[in-house]
C-alpha cells in the first residue's frame, strides 16, 4: 500500500495517522489531504427539513471530504436573534457529523429593512449574511458594516440588485435568446459588488463576496484588493467547469447566480490563478425532487455540490493542468479557514485519485439529487474522512 500525504508550506507539519478502520487495500495507492472547508452551504434546518437536515447535509459534507462547513441563514426562523440562532445550534450539537458553523442574518427576517441584533448574535455566529437576497439599501449595508467592524466580524454578501432581475432565471446570454428564456443580466451581480466595495473601503470591514460568476465581478474585486480593501471572495465548482453552453432544459442546471458566458468562466479561472478569488465554496442548495422537476423556468434555484466538488475540480482542473493540486487544496481547505477564523486543526480525508467512475446522484448522502454533474466521468474516489 502506498500512502501519499499532502505536504505543503501551506500546512506545515500535516501528518495524519490513518485508522485501521479505513479499510484500505494493500495493493492500492491513496492520497491524504487536510479536511476541506466549505463556507457556503444550505442545510435547510430548521424550517425546511424536507429538503435537507443538519444530519443529512453534514453527512454529505463528510462524504465529500469536508471537516468544516458554514451554514447559511435563509431558514425558518431566520437566525436574526440569539434565540432563533440557538434553535439551529441545538440541532447542530445533536446531529452534525462534522464541525458546523452557522451564519447569522444581517437584517431581521432577511428582509433588508432593519438590522438584526448583531451584537447579541456575534458570539454565536461565524459571520453575518443575508444570503439568498442582496441588501438593497446602501445605508443599511453601511450601518451593518460599521457594526460588524466594531465586532470584528465578517460580512458575507449575496450581491444582487433586485430591480435588474426582471423575472430572469438563467444568464441573459446566447442560450436564453436561442431558447426563449428570460435572462438575469450580469449587472445585477456586479453593480452591487461595486457599491459594497466602496462601503467596505469607507468602513474598513472584513468583507466577503459570495458565489461570484461574472468577469466584471472578478475585475472589481481584483482592483479593490490592489487598493487595500479588506475583501475576499468565493466561486463555485459549476462556474469554473461549465458555462451557458452546457445548459439543458432541466432544473438541475438552474442555480443563482446562473451559469454565465464562456468569457465569464475564463475570467473566473484567471482570478483563481492570480489570487483574486480566494476560495471555492459549493453553495450546496438541496431541494425536493418535485421542486427541481419543473424545468429551467419554474424549478427552484439551487444545486447540490458537496459530494462532487473535489472529484469534479480534480478531474477538470488539476488533471488537465489548469490548477496545481496544491492550489486546489489551498482553495478548498486552507484559505477558507484562514479568512473565517476557523480552527486550523483540519482533520483529513483519504482519496483514491486513480479510481474513475460516473457521478450517480442516487448514491448521495444528501437529500438533494439535483446536480449538473450527473453522468460525468470523474477521477477521485473518497474513502474516509476523519475529524
């Protein structure tokens, strides 16, 4: 048996001890990585447990090699008070298979009208976000940033200008025009990023942009970093390996933001390579089979991604020479922990990088089955995750 342990200056001294229970074969070669960290997942509980639960979501994460996740606050009740957040924390303590760190909402009910009790929430939450909705009022966002700055907490923003959405549900590009769909313009994302970067520069807050998808977003964040703004950002696996040319008339290709144009995907890859994009997060967003069965127009927004992220990225980016394996591990395991001040004791995951197989959603631990990667041939079979 050959065991290759990831060794890098990014994580000095990483030397896991494999348990006998791992069931590894003597005639195979395995690779051990630090456990991955996803700062953007939806586990749907409390409020929407028919889609996912803390238990099923964290088990899916563990099956994908993750040893830490941060859960988004679009729940019922919204974690906009210590009392509401404690309901989620009680479930996490009872059911989570891996360390799970919840976000708290920026605004009451995520409605963007009044700030939540950020001071009471700060000790309980990993960061503040109104994920799923952009904060439309610039004055409210400025106040949120000022208060988050005083609390030394990070603001993670879903950037979307509601007035520019115009009922769209896929990218406003060639596919939408060819198939008669209503499009979501790129401006709806990058215009709010542009606004927030100005506010972040003024307030000095630690600011993080969720799931960027456009070339303009990359350029704006690159320039802001050069000017000294304390900004980081993430993108998702699907935006890096797919674009609107890969769309099919199926709800498993519908997510928000949508798959953009080829030049947007190329800009995201450039942003990974030059350090503009700091980390990869799946935006794991499960829904019921019925909610994803209504085609591109009427299906719910969101796809699952925890159990496919590493194999897809390893296959499409590392094996093809676009990214080094060390860079991918930094994006998935090291950088997220640093930015979100999570414990550096990462745990580890064990992979057979030589095993080739077909992505089959029926095998997922997640309740969600909607993945654009269904049927893809990938390399990298997960074998074990140890916390």
